């Protein structure tokens, strides 16, 4: 086991950050729910859906250990 120092803010190394973004994209972006219960139900369905596809979870939430040059170009304004 190696101890690796990480920057103070490094969401690319935190799979939970990507899961929360995925949840927001699929459940809450541009959506208003009538009640908290409706939102909770939709989050529950999201959880069931992604848990039924473990390979997709691994592919989507895998911790990045390198930068993708094309993707990084999009992050930097010129």
C-alpha cells in the first residue's frame, strides 16, 4: 500500500463525487418534484437502476489516474 498525496480538492479521485453528479443528471436537473416523498422515490429508483448494472458503475465511476488530453482541453477556457 502506498500513501499518495492528493490536491486539496480533487474530485477526479473521489468516485462519490461522480456518483452524485450522475444522480443530479438523471434525477434532479431541470426537474421539480411535487413532494419530498416523490424525490426520495425517484432517488430510490435511480439507486436500483444503477445497482442492476455493476459494469456500467465501474466504467463510469472508476478513479482516474491520468488526464485525458481531449477532455482536459474542454475544461480550460482560452
